């Protein structure tokens, strides 16, 4: 298993302190982005109102690719956090049904799933990331590597638990992914029924 750059940076940082980029209760929360109401008035010039839809249309005109990237990133992050919230609720319900606290329930479940970090695991991790060591020795990194690997295995155990709980849950997700209207001219090469509900667009390097 190869440690990614962020993960190895966390391991190195643990030799001094906690990883600065990791979530922390002491980190002030950023202001939540406003709801995307296209009719929201965001400016008024000489009595003329400018809506969020007007702004997005101009953004689409100037840089459609960047607008699509940002929109997709916002959706993906919201979906990731929604998955976390759904998992939290499923675990809370399962812990309550078992007559345990969430912490006790997770600890017991992780104990039967997560494999302990062995000396062989640490040695393999160290050897696979020698190019990022910056002169640090195995003994210097033993404790932070073990802590990081244990945290990753705990996350994997939680993900397995949530997958199992999902199978028996009444779950309905209403968060919609971004969709884009694609203009197709009569001259464009097409196949299939023109009245189909879904259109697949294929891009190539052909100019």
C-alpha cells in the first residue's frame, strides 16, 4: 500500500504535532455558501435588478468549463458530506438498538473488523515511501505511521459497517447531481432515437 502525498504529510507532521490540514474541532467553520436560488437578486443598477441566474449565464458565456468544474466540485463535496451524515444516523440508530453508546458500538464493531497494524505493515509502509522520508528514520516514524494506519483501518471498518447498515435502511437521497443542456445541431453526427430521454455526448481529438 502506497501512502499518498497528503497521508504521508500527515505522518510526518505527527512527529511534531497534529496534521494542520486535518479537520479539527478548534478550526473555525467557514460561512456556508448561499442557496442557489436563480431568482435571487444579487445587485441593482439604476433600478434594474441583476439575479443570480444572470450572473451564472454570464459566467457560462465567459468560462463554461470552469463553471461546470466548480458546480461539480460543490455537488461532489455536498454528496460526500451527505454520505457522512447518513452514515452517522445509521450508526446512531444501530447503537441505540443495541443499547450502547455510539462510541462503544463503534469500538466493538471495529475490534472485529479492523486488523491490527503489525511490524511488517510498518516496514512495508516505510519502504514504499522512502522517496518522501526527508532523512527521517524508521524509528522516528514508527509511532506516527502506526497511528495513521490505525486511523485508516478504523475508517475502512466504519465504511464496511455503513455499507451493511445501508442494505436494511429506508434511505432516499434527493440531492440531485448537476445536469447540463447540450445543444445538438442538425449537422452533428448522431445515432439512435432523437426523442430519447438521455443524450450521450462523445468528445474526440478530431478537429
